[in-house]
């Protein structure tokens, strides 16, 4: 936790993009501190592995254990990750930053202090922009600083024993701190999702919330509009977006109830219990002075040259917001489609590959966001693991575009391809009798038969009842066993009836 995360009068100014949402007459004020575990093979100050899931204390070396004489050495890959994040968020990357010792006692902190950054962080300022529904939002960042993770306490309640696992000790983290710009739990979750997308997109963090790679702490307070900031309480270690919203909503209601009952909110660290849906106090909240920060004498200042920054910039991928703008321009997509398709690099790549095979961007967008995503969600499969690849989906969309199959037939084909990915799409169309009837002569004969057999509906339509026309279309589609081209059928029927 950073000194800069304090909701002070100096740091707070109501952002134009953060329109207030009142809850029972109170304004909600939220700031975030997010710990993103960096994608490095070794720890931030040692060569020990960061691999997840190893047996306890098998990935803790002399540096991690704080053995006498063991000295920390900076991991340059971790610094590169910080530079990448700074570039992605439009931040200032400090050419010179300092590591400090953050002193506190905890059983899983073997040194008795945590190496972090205090006065001069490596990444300063910047912002995260996103949409809340159709409304653009922007959250300002205070800083992102490098630090090491602590170990983990293990409690075996059934035998009454506790232990310490130091595998995580020294794991490299970026702590990303915002200004208190968010005004609702929905806005806070939208911010967290966007930040999660960015850190995974630029490959500085794998974003695995269950394994603790992306952990969020929410600083929550309430106040009457126009009043000074209220006392904040920090909700620690929110590891899912669902729990994040539940925790913030409960905390807001609890604080309002306390104030309305004439009680005072005390600054504290709290935990969220998913089983009860409530937050509970963990400890009183520390201030920066309590940690007795001072520069780490074992680590020289971190110096980042402009040449190094330029080298990292040259390796940066196209960022999601820029890609979404390109999708709008290049493919004439609505902004909603473009924003959805750029939720991950894999989805964006799948979409563009599909378009390259069919040339129908809007149809491809509809199918990737619609039927394909539905089936992926049903089976909890990521798009990069989809049984139906972009080539097959592109072929299917081409058959829709050419009029060979209807949209409903295409859904049947997708199901067939899902279970038999190597099947030939044209053979499937033929074997399942899904080829759409486009022959004008055949359609005209069909229409004549339907008109002759449904005199009452014809009379009602000519009397001005539009529903009768839909009934005639339904009869025609039934007679064709769903294979008639709906557009051609509609045009031909209207022509005949006129």
C-alpha cells in the first residue's frame, strides 16, 4: 500500500468523467490498489522460480529466506514490464527511481521488511479509459511501483497447526494505485476489468485471479455531496469481479447505516466473506509513517535510459483502444462491436482471421460475439481453443452471404462442425439438406401453391391485416421445409399479392 493512495484533499478533484451516483443521498468514493504479478520466470531480487503450485518452500532461495549476507539483485525483466505498463497507460516513466524498505512484522515476511518503492516510483501518473455501458469513463492513476510479494501463511484448522510457505516471497509485483475517481461499484468493476485486459494484453501479467496474480484492494468511503471526503475502509484481496461488486455494495450500505445511526467510521482494513456477502474488520488501518520507510542500502537507484524505453516501445503490441478504433474505421463496425471484439488479443485475432476468409466484417462480428461466444461460454472454452476455427467459421459465413444457407441452417451447421471440426462444410450442407432454395421458378411455384391453399389469409392481407402476410410466409417456409430463401420468398409473395 502506498502513501499516495490516501484520499487526501490535495489529491482529490472530481473528474469530469466520474459523474456521481448517489446512494441514499450519499456519494460513493472509490480508489483502487491493484497488485499485478509480473510475468517473469524468476523473482524480483533472486533467481528462484516463480512457478505456481510447487510444494511449500521449494522455491525459496537464500535471498528470499533473508539469510545473512544474501544480497538482492534487480530483475531487469520486471523493470521492462513496468516500462510496458507505463507506455500502455500514458504514464511518465521515471528515469531514476529508488527502492525502500517498508518495515512491518508478519510471520511470512522473513526479512522483517518488504522491498518496495515509496517516494520515487518507476511509473507516475497516467489513466485507464473505458466504457460503462455507452458512457466513456476515465480513472486517473497516481503511480505504479515495483515491489516484492510476501510469503503465505497456511492454516490447517483440523489439526490446529499453522505453517509458512515462502514460495511467493520475492515474487515481482507492480502495485497500481488510482486516484479516488470512481463513484459506484459498477464503475469500479469496469475499471478493474479494463486494467485486467490491459495487463494481459501487453503480457506483463497472466491475470489469473484465482492464483493471486491479479489482486485488487478497494478503498471505499461515502460522503454527502459537496462535503469533505469520508473515512475510507480498505477491502483487501478481491479475487473476482463478482465478489468485488458485492463487497463494495455491502461496504457502502454498511457505512451509510453507521453514519445514519450516529456512529463514526474508523479507518480499517476489512475482508469480504463470499459465504455471508459481508465485509468484516481485519485490523486498524496503518498510515505510511507506521511503516518507517527508508531507502534500501543494498539496492542502488534504478536508472532507466530513454534508449531502453524506446526499445520497449518498439516491441509494444497495438493497444486495445487503438485496435477498437481501427475496427470501427476499417470494418465499419459499431463501437460496441469493436470494443467487445478487443476484449482479448485472441478474440481480436480470431475475428480478423474470420473476416479474411469471408470478407463480411459485420456478419463475422455478429457470429463471433453471438453464436460462437454462446457455445464457448456453455462449455467454458477459451476462443483460442474453439473446435471451430476461424477458417471454418469464415466458410460458414460465406455460405450465408452467398444465399446458399439461411441463418438458422448456419446454426445447425455450427453445431455439426463443433462435434466434427474436420468435416467439409459443403458436404454437411448437402447431407443435411440445408441448401437454400434460390431458384425463382421453384419459389414461384411454391408461392402459387400457398396462395391457392390459403384464401382466407390472402383476403385478410388485402383487407389491410399485416399479420396475415406473416402467416402466408410461415406456410411457405413450412412447405419448403425451411429451405426457401426468406428474402426472395418475401419479395415474390408481395409481388404476387399485389
